[in-house]
C-alpha cells in the first residue's frame, strides 16, 4: 500500500483533485486544509456522522430507563393519590426527559471520543506544518501499481511544487 501526497494552493483545486480521484475509483482519501471549506467537504462526500447513532442509543436508553425506573418505584412503594393509578405516565415524563438528555449527552461525548480520537489515531506521516498555513494537501492511499496514475491525476489537478517536486510518494 502506498500513499501519494499532492500539495495544492487553493481549496477549489483541492476539491477538483478530490473529485477527479474519486471519479477514477480512489476512495481512500484524506485532505488537509488550513481553513474550513464546504467545497472540500462536499467533494470528500463522507456522508452523515456515525456519532448520531450513539446519541440515538443514549436518548432511547434514557427514556426507557426513566419510565422503567419510575414505574418500578411506584409499584414497589404504592401510594394512591387522588385515585390515580400507580403507574401514571404523565408525571414520569419529566424524569424520562431528563434521563434522555443525560444519557444522550454522555453517549454523544463517548461517541465523539471513539470516532474522533481512537479510530483516527493513524498518523500517515505526511502532514506538514504548511497545511496549517497556506497550502492544502490531498493524500491518496492506493496500491503500489496505481502510484503513477494517481500522480498523473494530481499533476493534472494543479499540484504545486513542494521542495522541488510536484508530488511525493510514501511507501
């Protein structure tokens, strides 16, 4: 497996390079940008975040536990007030809502840490400090036989020179 780095000068050419690479069948891409760019994000086409599933599971768990806990307590300590049934749902909605927010928030933070820190800990060794300044980077992970094709696509997309080379190939 090889990693090819293309250094570009503006977000428009970076997004164009990403679109060209995706159109050629290269999906294992990583981009570096000194500024947020909607055009690059749209070109990367990552889809919706998987953290939202963690939030949904946390919210459903909170609601379920809120109702189960309060209904269980009302049957464990029966107190008849005004002829209402033991397990009256409307008063328990407040507790279920609070547990919904609590569990949803905690699992969202855990999901962010899991997907944002632990799953993305792979350091490809191609990051450069200029990617936080004035340059954009596009890293393509490809098979060793596709390196020339990727380099050609990056060259056509407008890669700028970087230390005398238009692109770098890391193996």
